């Protein structure tokens, strides 16, 4: 195949049946817009030029095209006078197209694959045709242009539904909308297309008849996988195509060595990367540019957007966004990883823990019920249960730094900015407002005071008082009743 290829993508239509303020071609399917999928497929052909025809809501569609394909040319079609008119606008915007092949595609066919376009263009060029039609044989051809063949099976025309005779409407071979042209022929044919038809539109498909009239070759190349050229006109069709795309993505990954326990409840976006022997458990969504390393197990019931999960990591019932989880680390169940979370190798972000903009070095653990925001936690450090990194003073955010192999007690509050040194400790319930030097133990709670007999005096007659009294009575009758854990120095506590 030559690389003298121009691709024209039609995306000027209104898409009114979506009933949306978002342009039809920008609706997402598996992590990309419909148009994004088409441009992605087109890009794999490395065309000389891509021209996108924009019209409706071009202030949104145009920038989207330029973001995905900065070299693409935008052609503005003010009024949508038909596919023939759209292509004419594209050719004019390009200042003519010279020689080579011109491929026309639509912006709303998300399942389209580059390989199908490549095979189609190659076939078109090998057959040296003026026009080639990517066709499809469908059970329900209603609404499509029909590929009309003569007694020898040669293609003679494409007839639109509204212009078709009852016999022509019985034809099941349809025009997918994707056409390939010899550039020189297209340049000659475009000005000859009229709009004398049922819709009063300039039909690009009239080129087939024009080529025949000029004695040039035309042909149709049926694509077996017709879903690839199917467009979504409303949100129900969009959901159908989305489910189909997800099914295809999962099938591809399973063939690459990924285990998907329940494909029906697993969603993986088009740009996600999964290594061999990854296991995905039910109810999991891997979105955006998420990357998962070998042997990692994700799920059940986990959503990860733009996350990087290391090999052998385990992420259970977790919601994560823009987070990095190291090799063999453990996350969840019920963790919330917010942007900027970096969990080191073998580390743990456990149950009911929220993290944000924080780095936990290798082997660092925050096992239970904590908020870690704007923090640096050193290697091998354990953060006690129920700890809050108080990063916000009501005006600005501040950072907390905790050194290596520290042990902090349960129910601590780190009032940032504050630093806890390597190997330091803190007692349970400590409010850490001042820096703790390496190796020191910080305790902030005052000594405990027991007010003797308070319950018996102030809560007399209650179950609480009765329970207390029962212990006192048995103590007086000489039983050995003892209460564990009241003697000695309280440990820092809270690690587990
Ligand atoms: C078109 C084809 C038909 C084919 C069908 C496949 C013609 C005349 N008919 O019919 O043979 O079976 O697609 O889906 O080509 N567009 C523009 N500017 C315009 C008109 C259309 O950009 O002025 C874009 C639309 O946004 C859309 C695509 O071109 O993405 C097709 O237009 P549409 O009006 O839907 O064509 P159909 O009537 O479906
Ligand atoms: Ca259509």
C-alpha cells in the first residue's frame, strides 16, 4: 500500500437523537470518544493527511480533533448539505488532494479497526479502482444505501433507502459509508454531484454511478465484521456498542493471558495495559490509562482510573485515581486512593483508608481507618489505626514527613507541617504538633486520673452502676477477680 493516502473523517452532523449538549462524536465509549476511536484507527495507516469535516458544535469537536491529532486539518462545513458536499468542503480546505488514495470514514463508528481500513485501502489500490465501497451484508438493511450489482455481479450504483425501488430495498448488501477513491477521479467527480434526489442532498455515493459512466472500475469489498462500521445514533445504541467493545477488549486480554472471572461485570477501557497473569475479579472497572503488572489481582468491586499497579499487588474493593501502587503492595478492602498517592513495594493501604498526594515508601503501612494527605511516610513505618494527617489549617495545605521505621500509635493526629524522625514513636491518642526527633517517643495526652467511685455516686440505679457494684461485691467476698492490662507502663499502642 502506498502512503500517499488522505483520510477524510466526516463529523459535521448534529446527532440530535443523542439528545445531548455534548456533540454525538464526543460521547465516550471505553475511555475514548467515538471520534477518538476512529482517529486512532485512521492513525495506524500513517496517512499523509487527515482532514476532519466539522460543523455542528465545531467549537467542541474541532479542538478535540486537534488534541488527538495535532497535524489534522479541520474543514468547516457550515450547513450539512450531504456527504458529497462534506467531502467537497474537505478537498477545498486541503487545497486539492493531488494523487493517491482518498479514504472517507465517519466519526461515529467506534468499533472500526485500523487493520480493516488498511486491508480495504490495499484491496482498492491493488484493483486499481476509481471507487471502492466497504460494504456489509446485514439482516436488516433499512435506512442504508444499497449496493446495486448487475447480472454479472459488478457494482453499478449505491441507491439510498429513500430513492430505492421496492426491489432494491430487498438488497441486503449495504454501503457502510466507508469509501475509497482514486484522488484524481474524486477531484473530477465532486463538482458533478447534484442534489436531485429524495433528500435534496449531495450524495457522495453518486460517485459510483459517475465512475461507471466514465467507464472506470468500481467495486465493493464486504467487511464480515459489520459492527465495525456501525454508528451510534442514540444512547441505547451507544451502550450496545460500548458493551460490544468491552467484550472485544476483554477477549483480547484473556487471549494475552489475563484472567477475567466475570466479563459481564468487568469493564476495561481501550487504553488500559494488562500484563500476563493479571486476575480481574467481578465488578471491576479499569479506566483511562491504567496499567497493571504481572500477577496482580484486582477486585472484586474496584474502580481504578489512570492508576499504575505493580506486579503481584493486590487491590480489593478500592476506588483509585491517578495513584501508583508498588510491587506486591496491598490495598483495601475499602480504600480510596486519590491523585498523587504513591505506595511503595510491599506497602499497605488498608481498610477505610483515604490517601492523597502522599508517598508511602517500601514496606510502609497504614492498615486501618485513616486519612493520609500531603504526607511522606518512610520505609517500613507503621501508622497506627485511626490516624489523621491534618494537612489543612483552614487556609492552606501543609505536609507531614514521617521517617523510616517509625511506629506511631493509634488515633494520632499529625498537625502539619510537622516532621517525625526515623525510628521515632508516638503514644496512642497523640496530637503531634511539634517535630519528633529520631528515636524519641512523643506522648501528648496528660496523665490519666481515675475518679474513684464516680459511677456509683452519680449513676446510682443504672445498669452501669450495678455492673460496677457486682465486681466490688465479689472482690469483698474474696474472689480473685482481676482486670487484665491495667498494670505497668502503657505501650505506645496501636500498631497491628
Ligand atoms: C450514509 C450513506 C449511505 C450509507 C450510510 C451508512 C450517503 C448519501 N449515504 O447515509 O449510503 O449506507 O451513510 O451509515 O452518503 N455528514 C457530514 N456532513 C453532511 C452530511 C453528513 O459531516 O453534510 C456526516 C454525518 O455527521 C455522519 C455521516 O456523514 O457521520 C453520514 O451522514 P448521514 O446523514 O447519517 O448519512 P446516511 O443518510 O446515514
Ligand atoms: Ca447515518
